[in-house]
C-alpha cells in the first residue's frame, strides 16, 4: 500500500513528516556550535562578574562565607527570585520572607551592587554550569598575623601602607580605647563569631561592602595587614562589648563636668556683673 497516495493516510503522513522535520531542526539548532558557544560565552562573562562582585562573600561548592554557598542555587530558587536578589536585594529584603530569613542566618544584608538584568542573567548562566567558565577558587583562610599589629592598624596608631582610612573612623571594638570608635559601621568586637573563619577572611581580602570599596578601591590592604586584622578580631571575639556603654558614660560625664564648670563661672562673675550694673545705675541717678 502506498501511504503517499492512500486517501486515508496521505494527509496524516504529511503532517507527521513535517512535525519530525521541525523537531529535528530544533534539536540541531540547540546542539549547534553557535548555540553552545553562546552559552559558554555567557557563562564566561558570568564568571568574571561573579569573581568581581560575588566571590568575596560566596563560593560555589567551597562552603559558606559571608553569604551562603551557591552550589545548586539555581535548582533551589526560582529564577525570578534570584534575579531580583542579584539586581535589587534591598527591595527583596523589604518584602520577602525567604530573604529576611537569610539575613537572620548570615547577619549581613547583601548590598546593592548596581548589577544590570543582563549581567544577572550571565551570573546565573555561570551558576547553572560553573564548569563552563571554570570553577570558583577556594576561599582564602588568613593566618600568620599579629593581634597587636592588627589593633594598631584598627586604631590608626599604625597607618595602612596604601593610605586607607583606619577602621576606628567607622567602627568600634571592645578594649580599643576609652573613647571607642565610630558608629557609621557595626561594632566589630564579635565579627569573627558572626562571620566565621572563612567569612571573615574573605571579607578582609575582598572588602565587599560598597562603603568600604569606596574607601579602599585605590588603597587596598596588604596581605600582612589582612592577616594582622584577622588575628586582632580573633582576639576581640573573647571580649565583651563595652564600647557603647562606656561612650555613653563618658558623654554624660563630660556633660555634667561642663555644667558644673559653667555654674562655677556664673557664681564667680555674676555677682560682680550685678554689682557693676548697680553701681552704674547709682552713678547715673546722681549725675542725672
């Protein structure tokens, strides 16, 4: 029987043939070198973006750092959620329960790095297939530092080699001095406990936070300075946070001392001033 000419099967055969040809064309397109090359190029771009913007806080299969390990994250989270977390983490954190739970776990909010949607898609392409761009490097663990040298760097007693601003300008830590430090950034007494060994190491190496990047982009920490600060934060982790309460006591003490001094000055000079005015009034009355 000739299926091409049979009235019952002729049209069916034609539709089946067209469907098979279409499917074959799609498979060939997906498997074509150009398509594979495009995916690989996107993953390579994503790796570069990941190393620049993400690697200080995340690994792919290397364990948690400042943020969670991202191995398999594209299977655990919806793509739209991941894009929003990369592009606008602050807005997602304001309304999303999962993002808020991550903040409670890792203690630090993911900063808004100004990543575009196209860049976010490239990063996700890399996360889907890290091997296409090359596996992310293992996290650096700092060692060999001096806690005393780190304390001197933190307080500004020793200047950073490349001219960076001392930590005390923005941060405080227990035992640093009687006055404490700045309040722009968080107290760092227990930063080792909050971030862990790998997380603190990566934070000191990469300085991933936008405010710190603005300060240190042209004045990076040396490897020895990173190790010294790491050793110092290991040491402060054993101390209690006292800085804020001490600062408050100092402020109240200075205020009370100032009030007493002002009151003393008034006691000394006010009677003289009153007497002088009275004398002037009497002289005016007599001459008038």
